[in-house]
C-alpha cells in the first residue's frame, strides 16, 4: 500500500498578529465565516497528536498547516512532523486567507505530500485504533456513497457551497450512468439503512446532494489536480474569498468527484460521527470514552451553552482515553 500522510489544519485564534490581520481584512458584517467561535482555542490540540500516536502509529508524515504560529508545547523536531505555512504552498494572490476552503483545495501543491492522504480539521479526533485499510483500500479512499437533499440552514451555513459543488458534479457526471456503472458501491450493505435514502432519490435525473459525515476525509492528491485543471475558474473564484463566501468550492467537491468516478471503496457508516458542542455533552463524552466509533468531530457552533464548561467537559473525556503525552509534545 502507498504511504498515507495525515494533514491537519490549525489556527491560533489568540495570536495578536493574526487577530490584527484578520481584523484588517474582515468584512463589516459578522457572520458564521468571521465569528470568533470559528477560531477560538479549545485547548485540546495535544489530544489530536496523542490520538494519532496511540491509534495510528503507522502514519507516514503529518503535515501541520498553520498561518505561522505554533503551539508552545509542540515538539517541532519530531521526524514525522512537517510544519507548513500558508505562504509555503498557497499562491500569493489568495493570501492572506482566513478561508479553510482555500487552505484545503490547494493542498495538492505540496510536492512532498503523498498521493493518498487524510484531511483533518483540528476538531477531528481519533478515539480508537485504526488501520491503513480503514482509510484506503486498493489505493482508493474508503468512503460511503449516500445521496441526500441539500437543505437550507440560513445564510450563516454552508448551503451555498453544497449547491455550487453539486452543480459542478452534475456538469461532469450523468447520474443514471454513475448508478449503472458502480451500482455495487452505491448500494452496499456497509451503509445499512442509509441505502434507503439513496433509493428514495434514485428517480431524480440529477444528483441532489450527498451525505457529508464531516469526519476525517481520505483523499487522492491526483483528484485535486484533475479538478483544478477542469474547473480552474470556479476554484480560482472561490480561493479569492478571504473568508467563506456564497460561491465557495470546498474539498467536498474532490470527495464527490471520487464517489461519482467510482474511485472509492465502501466503508461502514459507523466509522465516525459528528457532534455539535452544547449545554449537555453526555452523548458525545460517552461516544469518546466507550470508543463507539473510530473518529469523532466536535464542532463549535456557539450555541446556548457556556464555552468554558463545554470545553472542560469534553476535554475531560478526551483526557480519559488519551492521558499519556505523545512524542509530539516537548
């Protein structure tokens, strides 16, 4: 099997220099893309590294993508750690950027990054042992093909991005041809009852959207390059948005492209789960402590909860399973 790299995106929302630059470029209207909760520090990044060392010791390299700041506790001499600044690979015309879509869709420009890599946000954690075959099988990303309907969630959400990238998919792929060509990957026992959702949308002539598990995502570097060649205008327009915009293109386009091309291997839906932090995080903490999945996303949506209380409650659960410092810590 090819070497598998992990890519981790991180920002220090407390860095005065970064905050000053963000303030300089921020639009007057504050929304989901510019709100402080998108950048505030949960003080749990060390658990991400502990999870990787404990549950995925086989990883080749870790590409730590940052604006330029680094955690004080990080062991920058670790042989597997590759520190990458935005200026190291993102074209100058897109910088500075505070748009994760720009940071992600340009990853193919990292020359040393392996063809097979897994993309993590800093709120994605490994919580149980994983194997390379959990992410790639026969050189293809492991994923689940489940169709869905794009539902509006307000201007603060990412509905617009889903519409943009689904439109691009429909420009390049004929749904009926895709269903005929890779039917065994579209309807698969590993998806369980989720197969019924795809079946429900099967009469539609066009793709209406896809289920987005919002967990660590397996990618092929070559897919990024191919889409940049075929959709350079859409990607260029997206990357010029310093913050998320209504015409953004996210790395989900690369995921959808692999799904419709058949360049993936089916994986169980139960592999990971998405949670939003809230006032009572009992279900989330139980999911972590009892290793109910392999990976988890802990999303900060700035709801009606006290941030410090939610942070401490969730971090306590992570600490229970990841108490030992890793070699990535000084």
